[in-house]
C-alpha cells in the first residue's frame, strides 16, 4: 500500500520533556517510527508539505493551511513528529492520540479518506493540488480538552447545544481570530476560553464527583496507547480510583475492567461509564421527578434521623438539619428508583447525593437541597454533552465494568449488585494503574461522610485496614530472614534510619506497603497475557520524622522495579515526570514504569 507523509502537531500545552517522550512513545506504539519536528516553519519550506502548498487549488486553501499549521505551536525543542505510513491508520490515530492536537497527511490527489470517526468539516479537512493533497485531521482529544469550557459556560441544554456548535467550528476559523486577554473580566466569549494554554482535566464525566489525587486523563490516554495498541484489547486498572482509566478507554474504543476496594470509587466509576448510555431525556425526566418528590416530602414530612447516623454525627460534623435533608434525599431515591444497585439512573442520583454531601461537608455552607439540585443539573449537562459530542464525532463508545475487589487477589470480585466474578490467568491484554504511595491519602477518612450516610462502606474500620498505603503495619523490617520482600540496600538503610529515629511504626508501614505491592504485582503478572504490557505510575514520597524534623525519601521506584523483575517482568522503560503544585518534603515527581510479561510465559 502507498505510504503517505504524516506530520503530528503537539498540543501547545505541552510543558515538560517527559510529555514529549510520552507523545513519541504513543506514536511509536500506534503508528511506528517517527522523527521529531523542531520547527514547522522549516517543514513548510523543505518537506513534502512545501510541494503541496505550492499547488493548492482551493480558494484560500494555502493561507488557511499555513495558518492552521503554525497556530498554537508547542513550546520547547520539539513542536511535533513526522513519519511515513498508510492513510488507513488515520481514523485510529484521530480517535486515540493524547498529546497530538492535529495530524497533517500528504497523500495522492484522489486518495479515498474513510473512517467511522472522521467527519468532513468538523475534524477532517482536505486541500487538493493537481497530483497530491494535504489532509488535516483534528484529534478527539482536542475536542475533549476544549469541551471543559463548554461545560463551564453552559447553564442549560439550549446554551450547551449552542456552545457545542461553537466548539465544533473551532478548527476552521480559530487561526484567524484574535482572542480577548485572558485577564479580561468583561466581554469574554467562549472562543476566548478556547485560546487559553492549559490542560483541563475535568472535562465530561471526569467532573462527576470530587476525588483527591486524580489520575490525569491525558497521561492515562497516552499510556493506554502504549499498553493496548490494538482496538480489541481489554485493559485492567486494578486501582481504579475515580475511574479515569476506564472513562478514557471508553472514548478510545477499548474494553476495560476496573477494581477498587472502596465501594464509593466503584460507584463513581460505574456512573461515569454507564450514564452516557442512558437516554438524556429519560435521565432528565428521572431527575425532575426525584427533585419534585424530594421537595414535596421535605415540605410535609418530619424525618426522624437514623440513630446510627446520629451517633456518628461527631465525625461527620454536619448540622442536624443538613443530615435530615440528606436522609430524606436518600429515602426519596430508594422510593422512586428502588434499591437495585445495577440501575444506572439510581446510581446517577446516588452519586449526585454523594457529591452534594462532599460539597456541604467541605466547600460550602449553602443549603443541601440547593447544592443537590445544582449538582444534578451540572451532571446531567455533562452526560448530555458526552452524548452529543460522541454523536457529532461519529464515535461508538466501548463498554467497561468496575468491581469491588482487592488488587492483591483478583479471583474474588463483586459488582455493586453483589454478583461475584473472577479474573482468570492470561485474560487481560494490558494493565494501567496508579497505585497509592507508601503513605497514601486516607480515602476512607476523606470519604467518611458519604460512605456513612449512603451506607455503602460496611465496617469502615475494617475497610480502612485493608487499604494499601494506609493499613496498619504487619510486616516487621527486622530481622531480615522474617521479611517477605527483599529490598535494595538503599531501601533497607532508609528503613533502619527511620527505626533509629524512633519511627518504627512508619518503617514497618512502609515495609507493609512493599509487601502489599508485591502481592498486587504478582496478581498483575498472573492475569496479564504473555507479551502483554503494564504501565504503573507511582513515585518516591518523602516522610518527615518527628525526631530532627528531617525528610527521608522512600525509594518506592527502586523497590517496585526490583519486585517486578523478581516476578518475571521485563522492565521496558522508566519515564520520570515532575509534578506541579507539590510541596517540598511531599511528592515531587512520579515515574511511569513500563513492564512486559515475557511472550514465552505460560498463562
């Protein structure tokens, strides 16, 4: 098949060398070998682009094309990449790439361009010459990023549809428009928000519920391309958290499986990937019925608070009136939608109640009923936008499922409706996860009000004791022969220093974390197909000792790499990422560990 010249233009929000490396890695995985483009202006005068530009026959085509190529270029040494490939790969690249904003292909003049997610005039443009043409394609990620501003500025369904049309027109005219200043307080339009150089992370359903320590969507998408390059893949996230991996996989057309010990995380993930499949009018009607019934009940009925909830009020720290409103909302949802947890409408409303509980517990002193109504409206608009955008881009979203389960034992999994499942050996194509750190956020404590009031956490003390990174220590760091995990000498010395400074509990907790991660990595090796890859995103955290107040860096990366090798994994690469908004002494950077199960391994 005839090869065409491909030029990949990176997002102008690229900030670090690690993102450029990941951009190259995902291109290599999906497309093949590429070379860096340091200056697109030079490519316009010396490469295949130059030949087509000189014979472009469409009126205004040359000027429009040059403007689009040179508009919003990435900072730094690399503005993009180039390579040779078949035009047939274009639809897949458009749908799946994370760090590439636009793709330019130099092809023969009469080449047919087809693809389920290529829509002429929206994300596909063609500029013809006598013998060849340039195809300009806009990636789905570009629309996803900018859709965050559509959500931000849309108060109702009508505004949402108008703003979405503005977004879909963006690739055609943006290069000729001078945006208002980012600091302008009056007169800013949606188009001006589109010009902001940033990476929104809460677009579409990623906004569904507050969650600390979220996995960044664009990073997840790039790593999915590395571990699951084929469209018929099944990806596992065994620390699914807020569901970022599963949501990105859904938009990329990859089947996905999530696992998390926290039932609230499973509910969160389930709603994110299932709500888009419910008709927006059906969901809107259900929300309206719920809010009307809730309002009527609150006007005529005096609710007696559940004694169990009242007993825990000291930890929840909400006024009795707020607690009463919350209980009334939960009862109303059960009366209207039943208690069947597999009902996506019920789950959607319950997650809205959970988000409102989080809001009144931490971020606002407004009345719970007002917060709940506002949150349900925003969540519905997100679902509506997802459905419209998928339709406009001609995308078929894939399926995913999330289980309540333990990453250390993937043979015992449960859905929210308590049906049991198991992940068999060699059943997973690729794995992508972001496990907790050795002194992780206490998610059970953080979600305590929601877990308690919704009644979905069971015994929270027992649940907290199972969580990796926060569970009580059970592994002693000495003597050596009693330790279950062998660690590098540098790690042993740090544990011994912590113990010498009176931090024995901390040292033992870190050792316990390494043991837990060994069990999780062992399960990952079991369920992964031979030749399958896993991407693990984790970092070295720094712990502060009480004696002397000094920080000790916990070498999680070295330990986890060593454990992975001992389990039979090949370590393909390590990509270090600096983190923003971190404080000295906490977590300053992360590392992406790319592992491969040897092809000859027995499933």
